[in-house]
């Protein structure tokens, strides 16, 4: 039988105030609401499921540990995102070496093989060779993101994958709006420079841009 | 007439709908007649699509494990114990 949720309609910020009063059920409600978000958030940084779960749990523990210091200054999700982001960045600092693949090294067969648009997410074509290239491209994307500075990687993740506005990103990162704008611009340009073959292919194919997502904020 | 150097620095913000309306309009008008800047815009847009496609495919089925909340409960319980020392 499912546990009753006493705080089902209580806003997040009020849940934290309830937690301050010693009501642990409020904390359980917070975890229930945000465990999916926090695991997904951390995964987008570390790209390791077990580690993402571990860090996200650490984030909740921090919330619990410092509950007495909580004040309603911003949206709860901003606070949670900030905690998780800092934990993920701490994790990156622990890892000293980043392996950057030779992004412009093409698979056997040259540029014709690198048709990322049709390969990424093309579940109707389970061709083993395409699956291999799909996996390779995914690994290259992952490593290229990892090769960016933590600051540039963070703004890209928050903007592209989570759909946060520049203002929200600035709040989460404790930066100015102008800084966020410059970092995103530079991060995109660094990614662009490292995927020149893919971009040439897009131009050759006259690729129409599309997106598989409608609203990143729901993820 | 918008300065090309300015356009190139604003393209990301245009992509993200973060420019004021007047500024966005000026940039868009520039893109209509400048091949180089339009190409830059399309390239950044394609990079966005590549990354978003990859992120969607790699996270669409992502969910916390069934034991997630139980394990968190244990960690919170351990944390509450007197003389708790976090693991090194």
C-alpha cells in the first residue's frame, strides 16, 4: 500500500520550513518529488549512473544537514541545483585526467559514415554498423563535453539539457548575466570547433535542424 | 546597420531567445543578408541539435533505482547517529 503523502500540495519552500521544525515527512516528500530530477541532473554532469545516484543522495543529505540554515531567498529548485552542481564539480576536480578523443578522426569509410543526424536516435535502423558509429559518436560527444572547462561545461548542461534561462543559470552559478552569456557563447564555439566534420556533413546534406525534445524543464 | 563583430557575439543569445526584442530583430535582419553570420548561426544550431539528441537518447529511460529511497534512508539514519563520522 502506498504511503500517504501528507504534504502533497505543500510548496517546496514550505516543506523546507516544515523540515526545520523537525518534520521528517516533509523531507520524504522533497525526496519523492526531486529524486528523478536530481539523479538526471547529476547524470548529465558525470555520465555514470551509480555515481549520479550517489551524488544526488549526497545532495539530499546536505539539504537535511543544513536544514536549519535554510531561508527562502530563491526557488527551492535553484538551491537544490546549486548544491548538486557543486557536488558534481567537486567530483570532476577529484578526477585529474580527461581523455580527449581525436574528434576529427573519422571511422573507417570516411565522412560518409559520419551522418550523425540519422544515426542518433534512429531506432528504426538497428544496423550493427550504424549502432557502432552511434556509440562512437556518443562517446566523442561525452569526451568533448568533458574536455571543456567546468564553467563552460556547466553552462551548456544547464542551458541545453535543462533549459534554464540565462537569469536562472546566473543564480545557480552565482555569476552575472553577462558572464553567463559570454560563457555559453564560448562553450558553443568550442564544441563547434571540435565537430567540424559533423557540421560539414550537415551542410552537405542540407540538414534541417530538429530537436527530439519539446520542453527540457520537464526532464 | 548592425556591426558583424557584434552579431557574432550575440548569435548564441539569439539562439536562446535571450535578446531584447529590438536587438533580436536587428540581428535576424542582418542574418538574412549575411551569409557568413547565417552559416555561423546554423552551425551553432546544429551543434545544439546534436547535443540535445544525444542527451535525449541517453537520458530518456533514466530513473533512480528502486532501492534509491531505502538507501538514502539508511544514510540519513547513519547521519543522525551520535558521533557520526562521514566516510573518508
